[in-house]
C-alpha cells in the first residue's frame, strides 16, 4: 500500500511533486507525481522516470555510476532493456524475447538522460560528442594513474593542497560534493596532492586510522584512486 504525501518529508521527497510513494529497496523510493509519471528515486536522484502508461523510460545516474545505481536501474527496468558495464563503460541493450531466446539485440553506450521508447533507444544528435568526451576522460584517468603509480613517496594532505578538494573532504560520505571541474583540471595538469589521495581512501570507506597502512599497499591504493577519480568525473567506478 502506498504511503501518503505526509510521509514524504522524512523520506527525502519533500519539495517534490509527489502524489503517492513507497519504499521499494534500501534508500530507494517509488513515487508518482501529478502528471501520472512513475519515478524510481535512489538517494537524491530520480534514476528512472516512466511516462504515464510506461511507454517511455528515462535513465539518469545523476553522475553516480556505481554498482548500486546500476543494480537499482536494472531491478526496475522493464523486460527487454538491460544496463551493463564493460571495461569501465556503461551500455544499454534492448532485445525481444521469443521462445525463451533473446533476439533483435541492440546495444548503445549509456548517457545520463537517455530515453527508451517502446523498447527503442532514442539517440540524440549529440551522442557522438557525449561518447567522445567519455573516451577523453577515460584516457585522462589512465594517463594520470601512470604518473601516480610511478610515485615513490605518497604526499600527505597539507594546507597548500587544492582548496576545493579540501572543501570536499567533509562531504565525501554525504554525496554532496562540489563540481567535478577541479578534478578534471587535476587530471589534465597531472596534479597529485595529499588531500586528493585522502579523499579517495575516505570515499572507498577507509578510516583515518587505516590510511597509513593502506598507502603502503600499492594495489589497494591505486585501485582506490582510480575508482574515486572515475566516479568524480562521471565515469563508471
């Protein structure tokens, strides 16, 4: 049974156009608005928006291309549409099931705001530019990580680090981070500093008491940094 609008404030839906809502998974809500749209919301992002009648669905990670976001999207997508990841890139596939077999299989690289109408992906004119930018950002992370892995001494956080990264530090676990523009600038300039490393480990769930040990484990440190950088610039983490 759907919960009344009076409960939406505690659910984090306050301020939205909500006619009815219910919890459907951890940190995940299903709600309807006055237009009759059915919406799946994870944390503060409407990850799926179904038109009245369900013929069209809009996908949006909100920049959170995480395992949880991908799982929630797949859980509530209609049959014949699937989101998957390959080599750090998200793809959406559509297909038709006939006689228990998947046929008419089609695949398109994912972008936030993509729509699927009657099982067909609506490809905008600028999709090539979107994909090219994702490829550019992927190469920037790869180049940055080559430099990071070659470092003999890992810098500690200091007052001379990027002030925007320092402002992000207390917000890492809240998900209310600043714009990713300064992260992209760091990648372009090859700027490595202690606060950025600290934030990557904190985002991955390591406590401050663990960090002196983690920085000595190269594989774990490198993996944490790569995942954090990809996540911050909107790539699949």
